[in-house]
């Protein structure tokens, strides 16, 4: 990149004034300090690890393993038969675990 050495240079005071001017314009912006989320609502929805969930009910419908699926012996996830990569000792392993 070419540098024009004949152009007037800014001093440290000029740079400081520029940044002060920017800060003043930001101060007048009403939405700059506004928070979109209420902290109290976010804290209520946050669950800590190990929290007691015995009062919660399962809201997801769980289906048994279908005929075209298998359970990987490595990651124990139910996968489609098209994802079988290897069979060892009579156990099926998925592509990710091989």
C-alpha cells in the first residue's frame, strides 16, 4: 500500500478528540445501552447441573427402535442401517465410531 508522506498527519490530541466526538455521539444514542433480555427471566429458565428434575415430565414422544435402525455399540445412538460401518463380535458400529 502506498503512503502519502506529504499529507498532514494527525497528532495524538487530534486522535483523542476524534474518539471523544465518537463517544459523545454514542451517548446520545438511546438504544446503545439497552439490554434486550431481562436477567431475572433468563435466570429462572436456567437449570444448574445436578438439579432435581424429578417433578418434570417427559414431553417428547419416544419411539422404539425401528426395523431399519440399529444401536451403535460405541456411542449407543440409534442410527439408520445405512450408517453401519463395521461389525465386530456380533456388534454393529456406526461410521462415526469406526
